[in-house]
C-alpha cells in the first residue's frame, strides 16, 4: 500500500497513529539536528520530521531530497509544538521512521507555489507542473463541481444528455471553421463543430424534448483572455416552450449553482434589459451593472455653442464619476490618453468638475457659461464633488469608447468587486446586422433564430428593425451564455435564408437535411448554451479562462507543451491527397 492517508487528511485525532503518506517534496528546512520536509499531494500538505539524533542515516537521506522528488514515508503522527493555522494539517506532524524515494526529479523550471516565479510561457510549456499548484488545481476541481452539479440539476428536470458528432459538414457563415481532410473521400473535408446547433434542433424533431450536452466546440478565431480555439459549452434545447420557459429554467440553474458553489442566494427574478437600452446606457450588449454610471446623451443640450467638436458630430455622451472632482490634471491626462488608445479610438476627452461651492470647472469653459455647465450637470444628477467625462463622435464608436471609459472608472473606484455578482438578461437583440462592405444582411446570432412574431411584417419593409427572440445571460460584464427561440416553420426559415442572401440551391446544400427534417413535424423549440469555461472563471475570480482549462492554448492558438499545431509527414499529405502551398502575407 503506497499510502494509508492523504497528505491533507491528518488531524489532531490521528495523533499516536502509524500512517504512510506518499507525495511530492514541496520544501525542505534544516534547523539544528532536525530536518523538516513538507510533502504535498492533491489533497494538501503535511510536515515531516527527521531527527538526526534518533536516526542519522534517515536524516542524511532526507537532506538529499530535492524539490518535487516523489517519496513514500511511514511514521507516527504527533502534535506539533508550533502549530500552523494556515493549513488544515497544521496541528500535527509526522515523525518519520521509514523513507523510500519512489522517483527522483529534476529541479523544476519554476517554483511550484501559489505565487510562482514562472511566467505564462514557461508555465504553459510545463503545464503538467503548473497543474500541481494549489490555485490552478482548485480551478479544475471547481470546474468538476460545476459540471457535475449542472448534470445533476438538469437530470432532475428531465433533460437527457446526448452526444452529437465532432466531424460534421462545414457551414462558412459566422466564425471560421476548423476543417479536417477526409482520406476516404479525396478532396472533401469535415469541419469541427462551432456548436451542436443543427443536431440539437434535429433532436427536437426526434422527440427528445429536453436535451443537454457538455459539448466541445471549435472556432478558428483570433484569441483573447476569454476565448480559446476549443472551448466547452453547457448546450441545452427544449421543445414546446416559449422564451419565458427557457429564461426561468436556466435562471434557476444559475441560481442553483451560485447557492451550491458560493452559498449565495438571489432573491427575485434577474433583471431584464433590452438590447437597445443596453447599447444606449452602457454602450455594450453585455453591460456590467455592479455599478451605475449610465450614459447620458448630450447632443441637443451641447449643440449651437460654437464648439465645433460637439457641433460637427452625430453623438455626444458622458458619464458621471461620483466623488472624482478632485482628479488632478495629470489624472485627467491619463484618462485622455486611455480613450485615445488605438483599440478605443476616441479623439479626446472633455471634463466638467462639480466644485463644492456650486461652480463648475471644465475644459470647455470658453464655450459654455457656468449656467450652461450647471444644466449639463443636472442631466447627470451630478452632485458637488462629482466629475463628468464626455466623449463625442460617431455614435457606435463613441459609445464603445465610453463603455471602456466607464469600466476603467469603475475599476479605479473599486466598483468592480469580483465578490459581488450582478446578473441580468439582455433580450430583444436585432435579428439582422447590415454589413456595408458586402451590402447585405447577416444573422446577428445564426440563421435559425426566430424573429419576434410582432415584427414579422417588418421582414418585407424594414428587416433591420426586426427583433430576434434571443437572449443572453450577462454577469459582471461577461456574456455567460445565450440562445434563442428557433424557427420551426419551413416557410419562415426559407424566408430567412432569402433575406440572408442564400439561393435556394445554397440553402439546400448547406442545411437541406434540417429543412427536410422540418417537413416531418418540427415542434416549437428553443434553447441556449452557457460557456462552461467562462462560468468557471467567473466563480473562480479569474481574468482569463486559460487557468480553468487543463491544457489551454496560448494567444497564438499554440499548445507550447506538445508543440501543436505542427507540420505532418509528406506520407500523410499524400494519403490525404493534399499539397501545401503557403502564400506570403
């Protein structure tokens, strides 16, 4: 038997017992004739004691142990004289009587500690070592708990887990597919699924009225902190339901997870916000409502004062930062530089300080009287000591920049506390997006999203104003999941394809199997998918989803541990009938 107990199991109740532990050497300390070694496994850390006076040979052997050696020890559990309240095993130690080295280890390239000295690149290269760290391991345990509890919750509601194919046909609409050449079908390719969308709709046609899957999905997109080329969805679909049924079911699931994982209760329904209001007041379809600081549109109020910056643009908007009137010129300049960064793109920043004596200090004093500034401040309900920050320009771009400025001010004021959770549903998204370059409409979500039935007449007259029966769950400015009610009527689905520029032949080639299935009786259905990686990172308080994935890719989409992607042998290319021709960029 390699161990009778785990390293995190020993307590004062085990004192006097003979036990065997196995694990990795965390650290070693010599104090006089004593050697203390911390041994670690998945469950915790235990302190080992080697006494040179009672067993010199054993102590010498212990002094030769290096970090990350795998060892087995047997000894007697004893109460510690200097207890360590920082670890669960801190009341006891193991007086070692026998030591066996199970495997020696090279010195690791970084310290296996919570606060490691290893950078991202080196930790990803040696990810198997990084996973030994408590904080990384705890993220994976949290992921397991959320996944397991999600399955249990959905099972109790009558959902059936069904696996769908990984090798499917390519559908070029939307994000780029990862494609896989077929050896048995020369010149043809599979695609890896961006989601199980079509298959879960087919399962509804098949009569499985409550489906879910912890599904692997793949998108060949540029990466960022909350995006990986392969990711995991909690994918769900329901039949004979309306939007309200979906929202209530999965709001209940999220509430359950918060109670189970964080012991947090949410009273009442999650707030709901239309997409129009989200963009108007927050400049984002995933607003962070942990704090207010909503946008105020100022175009009418500030026009015709001979200030060309405001007069010459279609949109002027601002936010009010409570208690920030004391900001120095240097701090204002920092904010100006922030909004002028290329990724944000504002031309400049206007400020109004609300002074304690009722006057106003502004960068536009030359054009606006104190009474004008007072009127503007009143639109924000600004009080003495507040700071108003204003941007102007193209509406969409300026609202996006103002959103980034709002989040920056929220962070500076400590309003984005990771231990505070503010969920909401964003609803009534536009069904279509117009692309100027291609002069055509694209589906905001996907071609199977049902229009709001009240807006059906607009499909022929003003498609851009049609609302989708679609919804996203947002918590703390992160889109955790989203979905829609689907089109189940073949005639309406064909009309949707037509508006999106599909010829009947193209629609049949890409989605004919779904359209054919609908002819055999498709029930009303809809669903949503949560990003499991994002959900875990939210619960763990992480800024990136990488640390809740066992073996993630870096920002270039590479797995630096196994050096993938990589070139393949010519013989493999020949079998696949492929020739590589790399064009210079």
